[in-house]
């Protein structure tokens, strides 16, 4: 137990944040595979909350820092910052994998260094900080963690865009509206769960896709939607 407390103290130092309620920190680090083995609460609800807190804070930061930037540029940069690869990279810089409570099966399958596990746990941590101290403290922590990932100029963006960013730009250009993503269902055991996601385009067309995480399923759905829009445009030209 003393070793666990030492590790939790170590992680708080890396985060630059001290918890008032360390139970929130423990919950944020508890993967569903570990929770199921011990009949305790896991971090998925905190991940859901942290995802929203992160997007709002990054949006606010970019809006303030780049007052002359167009919405499309801000959208692309935000998408790059909150993407799974960026979150996983940041999590690795914190050696976050060392602190996650994982079940034996997930541990054996390399979950401690899996992008989806690292990214989801980081979001859960941000959600727990929000519950522990509120938006201002959570945003201050996010600002410190993401500072080195924000370019000096909004034009200095990654060369490639993820499928969700490309689809949003496409639908805004065609329909002046954004696509809507909905989690329809999940299947399988906790350590091998698969998610079914639907993306609804502004014209009412709905496209479904599956993935090993909600984010991956959304990216696949967005990719399929881009193919659909391309086929529609090609047919229109003919």
C-alpha cells in the first residue's frame, strides 16, 4: 500500500497537480479489466467527462491565442491536439503506463503501452481533476501539459488530417453543418471490447462502423462517410 501511495504521489508531481480527494485519482487510473477482477469502479465515466473538459479547454485556449485564425484552422489544430496519437504521446512522456491499474489479461496483451489505453486514462485523469477542483484548475493543468504541443502559429499544422477533421471540413463546405456521432452499442469482454458507432451526415444519411475504441470506430465511420460523399459527388458530375 505504501508503494502505491508513493507512486500516486510521484504521478501528481508529474501532472503538476495535487488532489484533494486521491480516491478520484485512483479511479481515474483504474482500467475496466482491473475493476472487473475486483468488483470496483473503473475510469470510463471519468474518461467521458475528461474528453469534454479537454475539448472545451483546448478550444478556449486556441480561440484566445489565435484571434485572427479562421474556424477551419482552429478545428484542425484542436483535432490534432485531442487526437488519440497526441494523447498517447503525452501520456508516454508522463510514463503514465507505469501507474495504470490493469487486469492480468490486459497486462499480458500489452495494454500498458497501448495508445487507446494511455489516451483514455489521460482523459480520465483530466475528468477527475475537473471533479476535484473545477474547470479553472483542470484547464490550468491541461494548459501546462499541452503547451509544447501547441505551435507558435496556427498555420504550423500537421501535414495530414485525421478522417474526422476531414469529414467535418467537408460537411461544413457542402452543407454548412457538422456530422453527428453516436455510440450505438458495445460488444465482447471488457479487455477485448468492440464499439459500434454511427455518424449522421447533415443530409440525413447514417453510416456505421466498428472499432476497438470509440475513437477508432468514429475514425472508421468518418472514413466511410468521406468515401460516400466522394461517390455522390462523382455521380453528380457524371
